[in-house]
C-alpha cells in the first residue's frame, strides 16, 4: 500500500456551496475526483485509487459586500442572451478559487526505479489536469509523487510536513454523536450548535422593577473546542431504486436511479501534523450501508485540550 500525493493543486471556479453548507466544497466532490481519476489510471497502469485526505492551503470565495455592515453577496457571472435576445435569468451559485493538496490511497503500485515512478507520476498528473475537481477547472499542479504509506506517528509527520502551511480536513462525526446522546434537542439543532454564534443573557441583579434589573450578554461556547465546521458527507436514499431509463431527465439512462438527500456531519480543520498519529485518521473513504452512502474516516483524531502543549517534533 502506498500514497499518491498531488501537491498544490490550484482550482478555479470550484463549488463554494454544498447543500446547506458554505465556504468549501463537500468531501464527496474530492472523492468523486479521485474515483474518476482512478477509472482512467487503472486501465493504463494497473493502479487504483481509494481513500483521500484533503489539505487546504488557500481559498477565496467569489463574494463581496458594499460596506462592513452589509451581508455578503456572491459575485455572479453574466449569462449569454437567450434565443429571443432577452437577458437570460441568473441562477445564483457560489464559486471559489482554492489551492489544495490531496493524499490518495494507492493500490497496485509495486514501486520501481525512480525513472519509472516519475513517468507514471507525470502521466497521472496529465490526466488530473484534464479533469474538473469540485466543479472547478484545475489550472496548475506543482508536483505529483508516490510515497510509502505508514501508520507510524513519526512517519505521518514527515509525510505531512513538506505540504505545510495548510489545514487538514478531518472527520468529527464522533463529536456530533456524543452531542446527540447528551442533548434532548432535535438533531438539526444539535448540528447547528457546532456552527451557530449564540449568546445568552445573564441577570446580575434581581429586582421586581425591570428598570433596576441589570445583566449582560455572554457567548455560549460550542459543544467542543477546535476549528469545527459543518460538513456534507454523503447521501441517504429516500426512494425505491428505479430501473434504467424509467425516470425522465436523468443524466445517465443506462444506470438504475434513486432519489437521495444530503447527509451532514461535523468536520475539523487540523493545522498541526503532530495531532495526526495515523494516516487513517485523515483518509476519507466511502462507506455504504443501505440507505446511507457516506464518506467517513476509519479512525478519529484525538482531542487536544487548549492548555496542552503541541508537539512540533517531526
């Protein structure tokens, strides 16, 4: 087992909206990119790709606001005129530019001399540049290379250190599960607790007169500490499976079809490789268990309290 690393992949016009979430593409879109790349690479080189880890180095959402107090609005493109010469309706969509590095789980690569590895890496790089990722156009890839995969903590740090600076997107579904088990709210409110900014009014003095009563607003902390974000992680089947061609206006008339809805969870951006003890903690993989089709990590990142010193030794 080895890893194929795509370092500093620049994407223009990627999707900034994924269901209810905003600011970064869904993890399903990166795994979709890896799956499409694997289908092209396997017939030529006998190599298949599976899991994928995402490290973000830079991002810029196409949004603006008139002043510091206005809400953000998307910077939309003007569509060509319609057939009748009138202005075509504008469908609001969020786009962004970003630079990411992908660590892809590789199967079937037996290694070889450096020249052979370089030829295969260059061929895969050419195929990756011809694809789209997260709905955006790939404009540049710095390097592509194979690396041995190890679950040793020190080896993981050595593997991630050359990719810095950047933040790794990790699965935090365990946080959401713990919060659901300890809270009587419905699941959507528990999910919003990780992203909403909430304040609570605390009364300092009690009095029968409202004019005398004094208090202050205090911020309500999130259920867990860390750079936590809401995240779309897959789909849930909400209908029966229809035969190929039975449903009209689908993209593929040769494949059985089912209606689905998005599934959401919680993710965390990790900026320190010292928190990664195993590569399986950051690799997202497909997990299918009817009616769910999800992207999950096999292991969870261990929590680090805010008062604990980070280990920067590699």
